């Protein structure tokens, strides 16, 4: 091989690596934006219980399922027992680009956050294989019609911003 041909091949390989790097950057950047999120809306009292209402936003292009919720205190770093869906099912399924409101009992701690386990739709080959496996397990063709979520072992944990409980008024407060 002559030196001119070696230079051409080297330049072609370098150009391909640059193009792959640029395309990969934009694909990975889009994937990071396309994640579910929690937004705290308000604190209210319902049936004598102090509740916090939050909104669960699904990604723009995928359905998302909320599997468990837990409150975590920031002062003691302690977690309460998680709330799971009945029978291992999701607490709520939100369509792509949509939102749904949920409420959770407010802990007595002053500063805390809400953490949730979320799974998004399977897509492509992973979805087809999961549907076929489900058909075999259930001995039915019904699972072919419904989409599947990632397995429960691969849920993503998302958290809210810090939530500060309002300070209750004291009875001994001086009046002006």
C-alpha cells in the first residue's frame, strides 16, 4: 500500500469516528431528556390526613408506569415502608406525553422528598420477546395485543425536589 492510500484510509476512518461521535452525542442527549419526572403541586388535608399531591409526567415518546412510592426524610435519612401496587401491578400507568396526579400521606418530618420506582415501555425486539414469553407463560395469545414494561428489576428510581412541611401555628403565640 502506498502512503497516499494509507492517508486516505486514515482520513476516512477519522471522519467516520467524528460522524459517529456527533450522532451519538445527539442520540444520548435526547435519551436523557426523555425521562419521567415528579412535580409537587400542593399540600392539602383530606379526611383528616395531611396529604401531598404531586404530578407524575411520562416521557414524550413512551408510556410510563409508577410501581412504588416511598417518602424519605432528609434529617434522619430514613425511609418509610414503600407503597406498592396491588399484586405487583403498577400504581398508575400514564400515556406518552401525559400527566397524572397522585397523593401520598405527608410524613411528620420537616424536610423530606418523595421517591418512586418507574418503568417505561419496552420497544423493538425487547418488547416482542417479552410479549412472546408472556404468551407462553399464560398459555394465551392475549399478551400479544398489549405492550410490556421493562422488568421490575430494571425500574428507574426518580425523586422529587425537597418538600418542606408548613410549620403548624402554636396555641401560645402572642397576639398583636
